[in-house]
C-alpha cells in the first residue's frame, strides 16, 4: 500500500471551497456553530477531501467512469490527512484518506458502474451550481485534466446538495456512487428522494448533473440541543430555595451548565456563569435569567489557560458547578491516545483543582462543589477510554479535596447519558431527564 501525499486543511481552505461549491454550512465555517453539533469543531467538506485525493491520484484516474465514496468519519480542520493507495488492478483503484492511521474516507475508482442507474424522475427538483470551470481547473488541475472540470463541478454540487439543500443544514454526508457522463458543464443539478428511512434518519437521493448521475446518502443529524427556558422551569423550585447562595457555574453558557444556572437563579441564588468562546450564548442565558427577576453575571474563563488571574479579586463564591469539558467523541484510533488523555486530564483534574484552590484562596467561606462524572467510568463505552480514565481520576481528586483544600467538599454524580449537543446522535437514543438530574445535583450540593 503506497502513501501518495498528505496535507492539513485550514480555515482558509474551508472558505475557498465554500466559494467554489456553494456549501457554506456553518458546520464547516463557524467554530462556535460547529461546537453545537456532534462534530464539536469545524469539519472539512467531505467532497473537498475527495477532490484533493483525486487530484493527487495521478494516472489512477485513467479510464475512470464511476466513482464510489464512503465517508466513515469526519475530518476536522487541522487534522493531518494522509492519502493511501490500497489497491490497483484491472482498471480499478481503491484509495483511503487516513487520519491518525484510521481510514476516514474510502474512494473506489472503476471504469463503469456496477449496475445501471435509472434516470431521475420527472418530478425531481433542482438547484443551482457554482459553474466556474476555470476556478475548478485552477484548484484541481490534474483531476480537471483527467476527468473534466464539469465532472468536478458536479461533484462539488453534491456537497451543496447535502449541506445546503437536502437534507440541508442539519445533515451528515454518508457517501455517494456516481457514473461519469460526457464532459459537459451545467448550471444546475436535479435530485429526487428515493428513500427516507426514519429508523436511521438516512436519506437516499438520486442525482443528475451535466457530467454525472448516481445516488447520494446522507444522515439527518440532530439540530443543536436547546435546554428548557426559564418559563418552562418556573415552579420546579421555590423562589427562595437557594437564597444567599453565590454560585459559579463553569460552562454555564449552554447545555447542562445553562440549565443548572437557570434552576439556581429561579431558586434565588446569585449566579455567575462562565464561558470560554460562547460569549453570545452566555449573554443570552444571562438576559433570560435577569428578565425573570434573577441575578446573573458573566465571566470569561478558559480552563485551558492558567486559572490564576482569571478569577476576579475578592470573588466570594460558596458553590461551584463544574461543567467544563472538551469534545469527548473525537477519538479515532484503537490504541490509547496519550495526547487525548492529557487534554482530558487538563479539563477534569488539573484545571478543576486549580479553580477550587483559587476560589478557596479568594475568601474564607467554605465551598460546596458539584463534579459531574459519568457512567462511562464503569460502563466503558467504546472509544471513551481516555475520557473514562480522566473522569475516574477526577473522582479520586474530589474524594480527597477536603484533605487537600480545607473547607472544600465535592459532590460527585455519575450522570447517565443526557440530551446535549455532544451526546446527540444520528439514530434516536433514549436519554435520561436533564432537569431531574440537575435538580437532584443542586439539592445534593445544598445538603452538604
């Protein structure tokens, strides 16, 4: 198996391909929007990676009449991608794009399709393509020469179809199989839905462009998880249940942190919520709390940076709710990933301890801490070894906090899977009640 080339896709590459393809889905373009998806951070356009691979494939493109691609895993902006030629014989070639030695995209080239495809139905819809043959020839010169710029334009159109048209913004490209037609450049592509499997949220589309025809598969992904608003939570706690409490909610701009901040404020606590990048989201939560008569301040706090200097002088919090977390579902390889483990330890152990120590030094008051652990510590889901290890270490630290930091006591809860941006999945999964879990956690902190 030969390694052909490698590269890292940059944010500038994302902008360039969005202009070429018309696919400006925020999942690819906006770090703040991407963190509200299952990807966690910006994702490289799958078609862009395929076009890069085709351009690097050299004489593997001779006589290509059909192309089948499967996107097994997402490529994040900044990942080191390596293109590998896995097989070549009898006019066929198989390639794979690897990240961390794991195949994330598989590409099959052949002289013709394995089976004929029927024409798109007359009632098919259409959408406009970004038909700029010169731009595609400049961006992918070898592939353009071998396959024709019209074919590349149509391939890029598949990215726009999935990401912007159908299924649209909340989608994940699974793969496609297309037959190359006569070289032509069109300004539109026709498509029709062949199947819509609600069991798996899988949509199969039939497509016809000027230079290709075939099928496309894409998953509908869950939209960003919206936790209940203040009005929906009102009445769950008495207005003075948490009066005179000063609570710091780390990671309170969204998800379980935002839900906890709202519940605390409805119970009369003075809440300060923190954010690392989601300043707009933090502002929205704070305004909602204030509009309901609650008290809420905002603090920028990035646990990846030294905690000292980020805590305001004279901060007097008597409660800490710690929801800081990295992206936990990004593991690819089967072996232990030391770098990933180190990142997890920063969030769940080192920064957590520094924050507890900093709050303790800021005032004489005792501090009750909520530390959300996970059932992953005992259940060991595949791909979450480093996460479970770091959470287990955090539990040990929490148990020893009263000895290490006088006046600091932690309450540990191994949370089940709850509906959040990170845990949302393509296929429906039963989850627990976030409201019930967070209410129980808050009350455990009050009881000491």
